[in-house]
C-alpha cells in the first residue's frame, strides 16, 4: 500500500511520517511517529523529527511538498527528547542547512551536537516563533512523557501539537492509515487509547486522569483549538466528537 502521506490537514499544515507496527496481545496495531510541517509566509517550522528510521521517508515527503525558497524550513520544534520525537535531529541538521533554530526544552542537545550550540533556543510556556503570517506558541504540556515535554499551537489555524498527548494506534486492515480520527469510523478509540497509555504512559495507571483531561479541555478552550495533531495518533478534526472517547480511554487505563 502506498504511503498516503504527506497530507495537508489544514491550510499550510502538512502531516508527515509513516506507520509503525506494534504487537499487543496477539493483535498488530499501526501507530505513527509523525512530524508536521507548518508553512508560514516568511519561514516554515517542522514539529518533531520522527524516529531515526523515518528520516528518509519524512525527507522525501518534505521534498514532495516542494517549498518555495521564501518558505524554507528555518525552525524545528521538538516536544521532548525521546527517540521517536527527536531521533532524526542529527540527520535533519545535516540535510537542512537553512535550519536556524532548534526549539523547545533543549536540555542535553548541546551534549550530542556541540557544534550546533548557537542554534539551540530554549523555550518556556508562552514563548513564540514568528513565521510571518502565522505564529507558533508554546503551551502547557498537560500530559507529559518526560519532564522536558512542551506542547505547541499554530495560532493561525488553531492546531494543537501535543506530542504524546492523544496517543493511540489504528487498524491497518481497516484502511485507517493516513485518515483523521473521524474518518476511521471503525476505530475503537477507547480501546486503542487505553492500550497506548498502558504501554507508553505507564504513570497514567496511578493517577486520576479525569484531572488531566479536565485541564486539557481548559487548554483547548483557552486557545480555541480546532484541530489536534498528535505525534502518535491520527489527527483529530472534530474535537467535540472525539475527545469524550479519548477521555474514556485514558481513564480506562487506570489501575
């Protein structure tokens, strides 16, 4: 099956990546280590790098989009240092000479890439990146995978990039690859959200996840979020329809 990505999920925001097979209790699930390209009038920003093994495919997809010179990728925002999110950093630094800033919580990157120290921009909640006709703002990471986790929002189209928040797999055999959560009609979001939380966010078993989802809903309302673009799930374009299912999945994962 041909990779259905890249896909423009809202004007100027492209979904990149490829599926990764995950085996659990006799079933094979597909999940994404996605990256997202935000194209501004002055420059562009890449969210996440994907897993090291995803680099060649993500790089191909970026070239397929064929950015004009005035929209070249100058910024890279990484939600946190875990391999599926930052593992392609070295390859991107080698391939994209126009990269000016590596953004986010940049703890430890200087140890691996001391020659790129000047490109590291440590960011805090509320900091922003100007892309010309759109702004990327760092927001509270309600569901963290690591201490260094940060989330971001494209303020033009109101797209939330939550890293490991909204992490869930999908069914390859039902043709979900490359679809939004709402288009994957046969997807049991409650089940796959619970499975992903159990395997990747083990701490969620031991806290009241209702508190976290309540805060998540507040962030969504505060920033008037219209689309959610998770690193490990299908993009969500109907929040009112899909968020209640995600909530049930996160709560179901508790001990």
